[in-house]
C-alpha cells in the first residue's frame, strides 16, 4: 500500500506552510489572544487562497478536494499556531450540514460566502438545560402559514456573534413524536433575522480568539423553505455530521 503524498497534496502542504510563515506573526497573535479578537485579516487571506472550504465543490467556491487535503491544511495551520489554526479550521463549522442535506438554493447562497471568507457558519445544537444531549430540544419551531416561528436558546455556540452568517438550528418541530428525537428538524436561520440575539459566554481558558456565544431566538420567523433536508430528520443529520467530523 502506498502512503506517499501525491504531488498535488505536497503542493497544498507547502502552500499552507508558506502562508503560515508569512502571516502568523507572533506579536499579532499574542495581541489578538489577549484582546479576544478574531484573526479577521488572516481568515480573509486564508479564504482568498482557498484554504477555507477546500472540500466544497468548485461550484460553491471550494476546491473540490477531500478529507486528506483538509487534514493537511489543518495540520499546517495548527503547526503554526493552534489558536489561529482552530479559528480557520472552524470558520465553516457545521456548513457540511448544508452541503450534504441543504437545498440547492441554500448551498448556492451560503457555501460560497463561507468559502470566500464573508461569513462564519454555526451549528446551534447545545442547549443550557440539555448540554450535549440532543435527543430532546427545548428550542421549538412551529409552523405559521408559510413560516417557521422559532423560540429557544442555544449555548456554547462556536462562531456565534458578529461574524456569523447563519445558524443551523436543531429544533423540536413535532412535540408529540415518540421517541422525541424523531420530532427534531434542522432549520437555517440567518444571523440578521429579527429576534436573533447573542451574548458571549465570557472568559475562556483557550481558543479565546474564537467567539463562543449564547444565541437566543425570540419569535424568529423564517420561511418554511429554510428547513434543511427533511422534517423530523434533524437528529440523524447532526449525528452524521458529527460522525464525519470526528473521523
């Protein structure tokens, strides 16, 4: 079995390594970390070079590469600095949910914005009273005409805050479902929708440049078309995303 990197993979590895050498200034990184500021300029340059969303199809401003290329990018970024590296690696956090389950309109609208460094992507799963147990959600989405009305709160949301473009929100859409996880759905909520608000969780021991927030949804209205994939399949979609992210 051949374990040697291909010529193209070696070129990607070198390109990221050169980027890190040129952009990861120690004093700047220390300053950003102390101020809890996101490395916006580095993020934008990484996106210009195609390092964000490298696994997205070219139709959505990606490079069309796979898991191995993603790993090489991750390795070189974190070799330079793990805090900045984490920010860049997670710039598109949970965007794979839209990539794999979203409508063509959702993909075409949001994936290029992530890959091009216009917005950050957020997966809004964890809740104050449920933690990592995603079998039951207090956040609800109720149909009202041609809209969903969403109410609830999520906490410890990576990228939640001023740079977020959208949230993939896990909601209870069928409270009578048994077991309850069969009544969960994922709904795309644009960050600038009326009724969406965020608050930082405060001081953290690590990854202090990255926003981690509590996100509140108060009578947030979005079109029914903002449903990601099929109604009642949200639990399974999140599990598939997390399984692939961990592999």
